[in-house]
C-alpha cells in the first residue's frame, strides 16, 4: 500500500528573485513580490496495540506558501488564490507608515492522497 501525497509539478527558473510556483496565486497593484517560501508537510498516524505499531498512514498533506510584497505606489497589492488554493492568512501590512509598506499573506493547498498502487 502506498501512503503518500503527490506534489503538483512545478518549474523553478534560474531567476534570482522570488517566484510564484504551482499557480498558487496571482497579484495586482503597485507591488513587487519580494519573498515566497513554500512548506510541504503531512502528519503520520499510527494504530498501536500494547506499544506495537499495527498500521500507519499519512494524513493532512498540504503545501503552504508565505508571500511578501513591497508596495511601490498608491495601490496596495491584492491577491487571488489559484485553483485549489485557499488564503489562510489574508494580506496584512506590517509597516503602513513607511514609504514602501510591506504586505504578507499565507495560502494553503490541501493535497489529495495518491491512489493506491499494487506492488509486485
């Protein structure tokens, strides 16, 4: 039995700046994407009897992306979640009185467990 989540395919370019991967979001406004950090995770669950593991599985597979924008004009950034993504922490400004305010947000994609395949 396969206990795993499949990660969506993505391409990482050789650019020397932050990148939006896996179509996680689109943004507009007078802003530059300055940071994009991706975390892939899942939990391991075990069924035990008398301290012995009888079965195990992975649960709650997800990808989280934390993004940060630098506002460069009058219009603050706006974001739209990509297909299958959810905005779990909406855009928030950490320094609204600065000449160039910084905005951050978090998006999450909950993964579907991969189909079981028979092993021979």
